[in-house]
């Protein structure tokens, strides 16, 4: 009986330790997810600010349709590439804006987008391949 009691106490301590570790892991995951959410929200907010600057140059009905495509593309970029930062992130954002606008016959230049996104044209061109990699095999290809 003493052995059973000792075994039960050991099992309980082990279970308590497992529960404690599980809580620590869950807290780390929650913190990471919240951090990712903040970065995601910043990315969407930044895009919306840029789109507001572009909106004044185009037919509102047509721009609204293209805007939805742009937001959808950027959402997919942010979800699938959580580690995008700096020049690469800004360059890909520029391409995500540029391609849907050109595809939908809105008169836009990479120079205008470069200016609005505060990104060097050379940086934008140097990351064009990344956008193609990101969307390879998708409807945005």
C-alpha cells in the first residue's frame, strides 16, 4: 500500500510537471501568434494607406474591384511568408499592387508605386522573382 501511495504521488507530480510545461508552451504559442497577428495587421494597414494614395487617380468602381484583388494577394503573401521584412517585404508589396493594376488596364508605373511605397526601383526589380515563387501553382500565377 505504501508503494501504491508513492507511485500515485509520483504520477501526480509527473502529471503536474507535464501540465506546467504544457501551459508554458501554450503561452509561447499564444505570444507568437499575437506577434504574427500584429505584423499581419500592420501589413494590411500599410497596404490600405498606399491604396488610399493611389485611389484618387482612378475610376472608383474599377479601382475597388482591383483593390480587392490586391488585398487578397497581399493577404496570401503575409499568411504564407511570415518572415518577410525590410526591402524584400516592401518590394513584394509593390509588385502585389502593380500586377493586378496592370492586368486590369489601370495606367500605373512601377515608378509611381516605388514613390508611394518609398522603395527603390532597383530593390523592387531585384525581388520580382520572389513574388513568382510565392504564387507558383496558385490562381495568382
